[in-house]
């Protein structure tokens, strides 16, 4: 892929963030998601790629989708695209923490076309790469991370979605003596945060969406961390989708990072919609100015950029809600 696409996809997530941020705290997650989706599609279609959506928004939320199989771009190199125009629709609706607009692109045929279902995940940063195993116990993984980071286990911070399905994991983390940072939604941000020491997050556990797992894997590949996942079907219909789409038995096979994103030519971008540990959310500075913070990265070069941008809104009438 052309390296200029690194900055092009930053434009995509900036547009989605600007379009959804006006809905912060207004209790209308569908409107925020629709704004982000429309803006992301608009900008994607200006980029010189022949892109195919392999990870869409996610049918679990009955969201307005950039649907799986949709073709986008103005023509160019064939690429796989994974998107979540608004990772954290409930977060924006409630005016909470860590909503992002995210996208990843990779060479065609290299990104996992994950069915829209749940995935059990574990993610860590570069220092703990290769030290954890989804098949191991929570306690063993905490000990491995503590050793890799040269910390006492009481200094290790685990993060996971605040859901009843995680009660047993929470009990084991507490029994091991580690700390917990609960998140209400948005486990893409949580997985990425394990790769940045300044976020205070060392390991992510738990069950979230499979599409979000692939997006997180794209970012973690760029950052040198590690992630594993295992698909969890709710019924036989979903199990059959696993067999047809991926030729695996969902509940048995552990997917490694390379299973989710093959090769090294992957680019990932995320723009903050609301404030988080890594990125500030959109700031509206007046009727005609907004500020965004974006992180964009490429696995092949190892380059990591943080972009602070000022946007003249009157010059972008199709990319923000008016």
C-alpha cells in the first residue's frame, strides 16, 4: 500500500468523529452513529483505493452500516477495510469516556472476515508479547504480565467490560491481588491502551464483539503488542456461520494475531470522539472551528503519529451535522 494512505485514512476518522461528536450526551446513539457512518462513507469514497468492507459496524446494535461487502474508494490498490465509525455509541449518548472513530486497512485478502458475534479476548502490550495465553487461567496470565513488566502483581491493572458475564474473571483478578479498571463500552480502546504505558492499563480480558477484536488486532499489530481471541456463537446458526466463513469450530480454536491480520502492511487510525486515556475528544471552539486528536500507525514502517487538527467547519458542510 502507498504510504500516503496513512494520512488519508486519518481524514476518514476525523470526519466520522466530527459528525458524531455533536450528539455527545444527548441520548441518541442511533443519530450519532448515522452521522459518523455517513461522514466516513463520504470521505472513504474520495480516497484512491479499491476497498472492500470486511468488518462492518456490527449487526448486534442494528446500526446504520457500512455493510460487509460494500465497495468504497475512488479506484486504486485493492484493500480490505475494517471500520467502526463510532466505537462506543452508548458512550457518546451518555457523554462518557473513550468513544472513538476507527478504521483499519490492509492488503486485500489479509484481514479476518469475522462473523458478527461475541469473541473472548486477551490483549497485552509489547513487553508482554508472547507471554499470555487465552487457554491459561486469569491468574497465570496476570503473573506472566507482572513478570514481563517487572511489577508486583498488586501493581498490574487489568481492564474489562463491566458486564455480569465477567463476574468470574473479576473474582479471579481480585483474588490474585491485581487492580481492575472497568469500562462501560468500547473494548477497542481498552485493547489499544494496553500498548501505551501512560494509559495505566496492562492487560485486557473478557468477551466483546468479534469485529471489534479484528480492529483491535490491526492496531496492536502496528504497536507490537499481542492479542488472542476465540469466537463464541450464541446458537447453531452462528456456529454454522463460523464454519462457512472461516472453516473453524468457533468454541475450540484460539485465533492468534496473525490469524486476524496477516502480513505487516496494515494501517490503523482512530480519532477521539469523547475524551479518553489516549486521545482527547472533539472540541468545538465556536461556530466555525473544531479540534480533533487522532492516532495513526502503520505496521510495515512502525511509524506512530499523533495528529492535532483544527477544522474549519464551514469548508466541510458534508462532513459534520448541521
